[in-house]
């Protein structure tokens, strides 16, 4: 029986790895699968685990106040040593581009396990943008034995780095697997959640809803000031629109957002949302403005156009497909593109009905079949 250890530490990782955990557990006659969390993010991670009904076998519980990349990386590597020695997995699965991903790849390599990189091959080719994610995923990619690429573009990036084609599988993105499960669950009449009920009370059904998220380090400072000024003008110019902004807890985000947007009638600043509540809010949105990577993949499956507040993206397939549009932190560009989608019905419908380049929700099944045949 093959032994799998699935490692993750942040909410985005948990969302994208949860369906893989559940898929492997369906095949417990072939695989002995365990889950290890680093808890790089604590509370947000726990919310996702509860929603997907996953109980981790190992919890390193590493989140500390004011933690930095130096100490976190060291703590993950040393914290995983006894876990890897005790369970001695054949395969370790890491996801994407977090510090957990990079450090867990190194620790798993030291242990002798085969490293499997889910969401492999994404690249901006700029090691400072996004920071530190671009370097994290490049390190994980150089260590990994098997690469589960979400798209053919990601596969080509890996081939260009001399990864053997036989070790690459194009799967689509597991976030679509998660989204299909989640959207069906949260929109079910029988689903009960206090946070979703609170959102229903906040959301104004008479207005078109714009969902905003933002947290990227590279946007801190003037970037967020420009973003907030753009959102302010969009709200003032479009009284039939309501902007709902779950504000990231980072002080570098909170300060400009609350200083510039707190007293505008059709902007609602709320606390960060749990994953199910966020899925519900995405499903109710007319337009999404974000600097998130995952939202670029999820929103097209729900038919929601996305304006991306970044100058580069490791998800060029979405830009090429036309499901997202890069606006950076340029105030005038954010306003121009948002107003175009709000006023030009033809442009909106074209963008909202395009095919999602990130898959059809069968990524996890493809991964399990691949590993089964090794």
C-alpha cells in the first residue's frame, strides 16, 4: 500500500488540497493517506478544514505573532522532520507557492520521499513579483519528482526547465474541484451558516455587487492608496453599485482602506470571510476586483469577470482566454475597466461567458489515477 502525506499550511492551500485529500481517502484500499498542516495561517485554515470535514493527522501549529519568513521557513523544516521520520511516506504532496510549500519540499527531499507538486509550473519569471511566491514555487519545482500542472502553459514552463515530460501531468486546477463541491453546498436550501446569513443582510439586492479583495505585499503603500481611490470613485460614479470589501488583517492593508473608504455609503468594509461565505459572495457578485491568484481561477467557473490588481500574473491562460483583465494598481485603469463592464452589457456578457481555462473539476481524480499507475 502506497503511503501519502499531504502537507499544507494556509487557507488557499487547504481549499485546493481538500478535494485531493477526500479523493485519496476514497481509495483507502490502495493508499494510506495522512494530512499534515503547518498552520502557517491558523484561524483561516481551521475554518476550511471544518467546512471540508478534514481532521489533520499532524498539526505543527507554527503560527506566531509577527512571524517572519526566516523563522517560519526554519520552523517548518525542523517541525516536519519527526513527522516524516515517523510516517515515512512514499509520496509527499505540496501545493503551489507558499513558504510551507517551499520548506516542505526541502524537508521531504531530505527524508527521501518522492515530492509531488500540485499546481506546478506557474511562472511570472520575475522573482520579486509575486514575492516570495515566485521563488517558492520555483524551488519546489526543482525538487519535485512529479508535477501536476493545471494547464498546458504551465506544462511548457516545466519542459523549458528540463523537467521530463513523463513526470508532468496536466490536470486542470484542483480549485475547480473544490469550488464545484463548495458552491453546491453553500447555495443549497438546507445549508446553514451564520456568516452567510450576515452577508445576506449586508448585500443590497437592488444593486450590482462588486466584490473586492486585496493583500499582496507588492501593493502595500502607494499601491493600496491608488486602489482605494479608484474604488472610491467607482462607488461615487455608480450609485446602483454596492462594493463589498472583506479587508485583510494586515495593518498595511487596513490603514489605507479604512482611512479612504470607511464613510462611503455604497462601500461595505467587512472582516475577512470564511471560505464558504466567500464562495457564497462570489456567486452573488456581478464583478470581482482582486489581487488574488486563486480568484482568477475560481470566478470564471461562476461566470464572473475579474479585474486583477497586479502588473504580472502567473496565470496567463486567464488573460489569454479573456476571463480576467490586468489593471495593476493604476487608478485610472481600474476605474476605466470597471466602468466599462458596468456600462457595456456586450463587453460584460462576452467576458462572463468565456470558457474557464483551468479545468472541469476532475483534477484530483486525474492525480489519483496517475499515482495509482506508478
